[in-house]
C-alpha cells in the first residue's frame, strides 16, 4: 500500500489539489450568490390600515440598498374596458395643504427597510379618473394593478414590481380589495420589465411633446 502511494504520489497530489479547488470554487459561488441576493432590490406592494377603499397603498424597500422611485402605474379593469395612468403625483393636495411642495409627489429615494405611503386606494382611483377619462372608478372598478418602477444606485436599468387587487362588493355596497398573490411580482428582467420601460418612455415623450420639462429619468 505504501509502495503504491509512493509510486502514485504525483497523481494523488493532483487529485487533492483538484478537490481543494472544487471546494473553494463552491464556497466562492455560495458567497457570491449570497452577496448578490443582498444587493438585489426587492420591493413589496401592500395595503394597510383598512380593507376597503380607505386602505393605504404602501411601497416598501426590502433590500439593503436605497432605491429611487421613478413612477407608479395604476391599471384599472372595469368590465371590458381598461384604464391606465401614472399616479405618482399627489395632485389631490393643493400647495396650501402641504408645508413643502415635495410632499405633493411620491418621487424620490427610499432607504433600505423604509416604506412609502402613496395614498389610499380611493385617492389612487381618483388620480386614474383625472388622468385617463375613467368615470365612477369606485363604482366600476373590478381590478386594480399597481406597478412601481424604480432605479437602484448601482444599476443603469430600471427594475419594477407589481401586484393586482380584485375588488369585491357586498350587497350593502361596501368594498374590499383582495390581492392576487402573497408577494409582489418582481420585474427585473424580460418582457415585464421591457413593458414597464416602454410605458415610462412613452410618458416622457408625451411630456416633451407638451413642452413639459421632464422630471423623470430617461433610463435606457
């Protein structure tokens, strides 16, 4: 046995070196994946404080890195019709209602672990009414989908998250909003992210066409 080991020492050394290499590569892969998960933006879209139209719409940054909220898109299904609008600006508030003008917008950075109240469901639906031509949103809406688009400090491309709410009506006319899934769907790649980007670019082009100086980032 010892003679065999002595005669094959170089082969054994090579085998041990390869096994050691594979072990270190495995550790490096685990460390890298853990690091990337910590750095990947994760956003929650939730409602709280109520189950009816007064429920607050909350956007929470669950990642450790700060993110910048670019826009919030609301899509409303009313029968066979669909309406869409950007609901980032809180124009239901007048300048006299706020102490600082910045309080009339939801645009801005969101630190890790922080959340943003973008308004109640009723306020969001009223913004859709003013910007899309939808009439009687609270009476007609059957589904509300919120999509939050944001940029991270280390990326040149947007990422987004979305969550849909089904509208339930009782016999007495009261409303409740039930989410279609437990967590918001993260749109970091693929067709979903591309669609969000196209919608934001279309809004930017519309602002430029009206001669409005764009306040949003043109992220390619």
